[in-house]
């Protein structure tokens, strides 16, 4: 395991976050303020993942969908990894733990995080605007992911006031002239919002399953410190380029909002349940 990128506030390590020497185990107890992470999906999602494109047909401009099975490009989440990651997050965290998952797996994350001493606070929802239709047409399509929100016992604080645990952002998908790097890439605008709501400037955010480093990029934009691990080498070089870019977005108190738009496109991914 090596440090693949590092600056004054951001560090990306290549390798397994559960490595007993250089992974989460290398960090001191209660040394992390916030975990915001998007681990691999469950076996159910991998088994039923399809991709399709919507396109006009004929003079009437009807929209039809084409679909095909497609590998996500990374392994499904093993229960032993989920359990071990939950234990490390509980040992390290001072404040919030936010974990993305498919809706069907949210109860597993809740159970594992509660079993190691964290309190379940809420299961949030990311409503995926422009998400895929149900390609079979024989049942409703899914359009949401869960965010399991936990905290150590005791007083809790966030920056959202009475805001609901419900966030609407467009999915990040390929379109002409734009390229999605990670098959499960989260919208940068969504991650900025979560960083702003659940942490304060100067705090440390950790993402053990960094992917294309959207969490780390959002943390950097909002003057938080961050640390991430990524196991797949193909995402490291693109992530380094992304993290090395100048900060282009600030909170209203810090400056003007810039570039807070996510790409929407014609290509969608979906579960074929």
C-alpha cells in the first residue's frame, strides 16, 4: 500500500482499507470526525445490473429503451468486509458515519454499525433524478439509494437544522462530450451537500472506499481534511488529476458558487429485478 496523492489537506492511499498495517487499523482511536463512504453494492445489485439508452424513434419521436447486462467493474460487497469496516468506523469516529447502499442492504449496515456501539439515527434517501426506467416494463423501477446515518452515543449536531434526510441529485452518466470515470460514481453536488451538512471546516473526513474520490474532492472544495483508500488501480490516476485541480467551488460565506452542476445524460444504469 502506498500514498498515491497527498497535499496539505487531502491524502489518497492505494490498497485495501482493511489492510492490518496501512489501512484503517493504522489510525488512532477517535481520530476521524466523519465517515462518508460508498462501499461496493450487494450481490443482488451486481446480479441484476443492466444498462440502457433512451432514444427517439420515428417521426412521432417516441422514446424506447435498449438494455443489456453489464458488469459493474468491481466485486460485490462481502459480509465479512462490511462487518470489519463497521467495526473500524465505530472505533475511529467522533461524530457521523454515513454509508451508501442499495435500499435492500440498509438494514445490514444498520445492524452491523449498531452491533459495534454506534447509534442508528436515520436512514436517508438519495433520490436519483434521471435514473433508469425499468427496462422489462413489468414492475416499477427503482430510483433511490439508502444512506445509513449513525453516530456514537451522546449529543449530536449537524448543520441542517430541520432538513429532511432526503436529497435529490441527478445521476452521473455518460453523454456525448463527457465521460463517467466510475460505474457507481456519485454526483459531486450531492457529496458537497453531505460534507457541508455533517461536518465543519477543518474537520477530517474519511472514505475507505474512495472510488473516483468524489468525497475527497467535495471535502477539499469545502476546506475539510480528508483521507481515502482505493483498491482498484484504474481509478487512481484519474483521481490524482481530479484532486490536483484547484478548488473551484466555495460556500456562500467563502465566495461565489461555481460549477455546481452535474452531468445528466442519455445512458442509464439500473437493476433488472
